[in-house]
C-alpha cells in the first residue's frame, strides 16, 4: 500500500501537484482541505458561525460527509447534497480555516481520512497529513513558497478568471490563514521530521511534480524489492541507504523480534485501557492515610485559602509544578475531592507504575503531539462533573525558578469547552526536605467571555488570563511567605 502525504501552507500548489502525481502514478487523490471547506459550507448554510464550537459540534452529530468520485473527480456530499460547486468560493477559505481549528471537526475528518487511506493507494494533501493523519505514510513532502509568491500565484489565477482582486488583500488573507493553520492546538501545520522539504518559490509545477514522482517511484521500487526479498539495484547514495532499509525489513523476523513485537502490542493495548481513567480512586484514598502524614513530615506545606478550592462539580486546578511531591496533597487532602492529572505516556509503559498511576486517576498523555485520546478523556471527566489538576507549563520546572515557561492553551480549551471554573494555585518554592513551603489557592474564575469560541486568538487571550491569575497568586504567596519568614 502506498500512502503519499503532501502538506504545506495555503497556496503552495499542493493540490495541483498532488493531482498530477496521482494521475501519473495511478493513485487516488484526496483533497482533505475540501472536507474542511464542505464542513464550513454546511455551517454557513445553516447559519452557524464556524468559530462557535458548541453549535458546530451539535451540527456534526447529524452530519454525514461522503467522498465520492464522479468521472474521476472528487465530490463531497454532505447529508446527500453535493457541496463541491461552492467549495472554492472566497468566503469558504476563511470559514474553513476557522472551522478546522475546532478539535471536534478535526477528529471527525481525521477518522474519515484514515479510513479512506487504509483501503487504497493514495495521495493526500493538507496541513497535518504527515504529522498526524498518516504518520506512517511511505512518502512525505512539505511544500512551501514565500507568502508573496503564493499571493502572486493566486492573484494571477483570479485575474485570468476575470475576477477583480486586490493583491494586498490576497497577501493579508494568506498570512492570516498561515497564522491560523499553524497556531491551532490540535495538529497544527508543521513539517513532519521525515518529510522532504520542497520550496517551490522558484520552481515550476512540472519540476515539483517530477521531484515528487521520482521519490515515490523510488520508494515503490524499494518496497517491491522488499516484498520479493530482493535487493533493488541502486544508483545514488540515497537509494542505497533506502534499499538497505528495505533489505533489513525484508528479513524474516527472528523469534526474539517476534516476542518483542507481541510484547509491544500487549503494552499498547494495556495503555489504551488506561486512557479511561480509574473512577474509584481507591489508591488515592488508601495512600492519603499514609502519604499525607509522610508528606507533612518530609515536605511540610502551609496551604493558604484551601476553602476556595472546594467546589461542587467540575473544576480545573492550575498550578506551577516543581516535583512529584506537589501533586498529591492539594487534590484530596485540601479540597476533600479527587482530581485527575495528566501523566506522561512513557510512565505507563512500566507495568507497576502504570497500574499505580491509573489507580490514582491519572490519564496518559503523549506529549508534543495532539493526543486525541487524552483530550477525549479529559473532556469526559470534566463533563461528568469531576476535577482536573493541570500544570499549564506542560512539564516540571526543573530550574526551581518562579518564572513560568509559556503556558499551553490546553487549560483554557478544557475550561471553555466544559464551562469549568479554574482555580489558580501557586507554590512558593520547590519542596525542600523538612522545610516549610507555602501554597496559595486563589479565587476561582471562569472564562465565560470565551464560551462558544475556539479561535486561536481567543485561546491565547484566555490563556493570558490564566497566566495573570497565576501571577496574582504568586504575588500573594510571595507576600505571605516572606512575611512569615521575617517573623
Ligand atoms: O487546502 P485548503 O485551502 O483547501 O484548506 C482549507 C482549510 O482547511 C485550510 O485553511 C486549513 C484547513 N485544512 C486543515 O486544517 N487540515 C487539512 N488536512 C487540510 C486543510
């Protein structure tokens, strides 16, 4: 099976190249941008704002999107209506960019795209094909060109069609879409590490097509060789190394490799189960009896304002994070309630540690990528009225400094999506053995002004509010701790 992924920003020429490559190589071409455009069209036609996350999510529940090929040309039917004639309308570009930032839309499209690619030899073009939709694609390309060159191409194309367009407006539109597409939280536009970069600023379409075709053919030859257990002949150094890879993978698996593959499969299955977090928190309650006195002895913490964290129903506690010792205490002991935490995926690979974390209600998360399973789990627990404790810096602050790294927008997204209040918390310093530390719990707040929106700008503005509230908590904890030290 051949899967070719072509990603890149708007107007880089991806669809022209993908179509030509597909026709030369006998592959099926899927224009994934058209799927986002069709979704945007359906929203606009129903009077739904493409940025209104809630309304779009509702719309998706009853939406049936079908990809059909009529005379070899892709058509997208939504609820039985062919949307294709409307997809290139100017208003659809901005609407598609907005709607594609909504996680609910991406999950639905990505599922359909994966299903489509699993069944045939394909070329997919889009923004996240190599990084997210088909991370194991055989050939990945990242096509780009300067914004000016892309605006210029679009300008010429529209003028040829007899449309009255303004170059500066086109350029501004392209820059805005670049920003939107590369700053969204879920699967943003970025080059996959193993993608071949094609800067087409000074290349003709034919040159780009030839480069892509050559590479795909080379990969095909290598995998044919692999299938037959032969070593394909090679000319270039590059080909030689590819052929070597093919040879390596063509060799039959040793017993040890088979055992390892089985082990890996089992491991993945086990971790998958942990994405549904344990509801009973039995371990949490059990540990509380021992761990709290132990923690109080080893790392005594003075909590200020714990009553503010005791909330009925869902809530997100956001806190600075220095070490494992700062996680357990606040949730159960201070707030008399359990909170789920996100823990890095790798920790769950270890059987005992994974089981233990699971029993503590932890949810695995693959860091540095859009982990759909983790997002779904978090939304589910919050919607069920439970609590989440998040460290919005995304990782521990190993320097032990009070300065926080850039905050991730996840906390804002979860809070907006589930209408959860946020409780800002701040430790005074990293825990030190037998030294008293201070933890300030601030006034809960909501991000109500952003409900219904998921635009990247709003997510950054909402995250900025979280940062301000955490800064206020820091000022308070510093004031109180330093006053106490003076006394
Ligand atoms: O490629 P295009 O201009 O038709 O795409 C329309 C919008 O859809 C674009 O702004 C980004 C989005 N898109 C996406 O987010 N992921 C894809 N795989 C394809 C398109």
